[in-house]
C-alpha cells in the first residue's frame, strides 16, 4: 500500500471539515427510531462497555443512541499524549483538554468492547480519516478485539481514502442515512 503524501490528508481534512460543517447545520443525526440504526443499537445492547464521544462542532451527537448502554466510557488524552477510555456517566465532571471535554484524571480506565469513533472522512472499505493526531489508531491497535463503529455524516464519504499501514479500519459506519459494513 502506497503511503499518501502528507499534504493530501491535510487538504482532505480541510475539505471534509468544511463540507461537514455546512451539511450538518440544522440537521439531526440518526435516532433510535430510524430503521438503519438497528444494527448499532443491537451491538450497544450486547456490549458490556461502550466507548462513545462528546460531539464537538458539527460532529454527530451519539449520546441519544448510547443512552441505554450498560456502561459508558469516553476517551481521555493523558499528559503523555496517550488516549485511554475512562468509565463515565452523564453527570460525571469533565476536564477540558485543548477545547475537548473529557473525563477527569484518576477515573477508572476500561477496555470497551464497542467503540464509536468520530470521523472526518471515511470510505466503504472501512478506512477512516480522523483529526490527524493518531490517538484512535494507536488506542484501537491496543484493543484488537474491540468492535469499531465510525460515526459520520453521509457527506463525509469519499470514494477511496488514502490509508497508511498504521491506520485501523472500521467494522462498520453509521451515517444519518445508512448502516455501512465494509
């Protein structure tokens, strides 16, 4: 697999963030009543611990979909730039790291069996484009049996996403319109 030039991913992130922002304005994401969310809701119900995220800006809000999870976790970036998943409940206090709300330091680290991953971009082969820090890729590499579901808007899909050897593929993707299994 050829490694894409660094500028290609940087430019792609900018284009997809702009498209996401314009597309998401005033739209709702998938709800538990939408037919295509059923596969995700079944996986959430069967999971002991679901790692979600708190949406920022135009990212889809997954909190209504994970409301009935047995146990929830959120990502936390630590001082050593390592991401862990931390057990979390909606009333737990949060810290802010570079503008991102995350669980407080010292809370219980967990290994979720299902992770909902926010996307900047994706393709139908399960490749994802994230923010560019590599946090999810490095963390998911440590959790090889954890199911990985990308969450994004349909406008974020591109035909072929440039992927590198360290990029971790998704098991499925949920958009506001469909459930995609690579």
